[in-house]
């Protein structure tokens, strides 16, 4: 894989993980399945689980453990109020980036918003 592709994906993992649990909780493998629906992302298990652990430690996600019908107990993740705020902030920033890049590709001036 080209290095720049991996770097772009790496930078988007946190945003994608938060978005994957924005509407309802999910356990790790379920989050991977949600992310897997977007083939261009191709986010691996080894990238997702450390992000889940960090986001939980930072208070953006809450985790609960529940028994599984098959195998070991599952850890279910859901957004906390600070997690919702973080996702909203990241979403605004993502839209700003997309708009700026689209403007560059279209040859239009890039809108300079004051933050």
C-alpha cells in the first residue's frame, strides 16, 4: 500500500470510530463491521482497538461489559456527552477541510473562516 494512503486513513480513524457509535452502542467487532462498509477506509482491528481504549480513557466513550451468546464477554462502547461534543467539533472541522480541498481542486479561492 502506498504510504500516503495509510497516513490519510490513520488520521481519520478517530473520527470514523466516533461516528460508528454516534447513534447506538456497539462492541468492538460490530464497530469494525460498521467501518468495513466503507471499503475505502479499510481500517484494521489493530488500529481500532487502541483508539477505543484511548477514547474510553479520555472520557469520550463509555464502556460496559456484557455476556456474549458465544465466547467471552463483550465490551460495548457508546458516546458520552463529551464524546458527542468531540464528534460534533471534529465533524465541523472535517467539513471545513473537505470544502477547502474541493475549492483548491476547483480552482476557487479557499474560504478563510475565523475560528
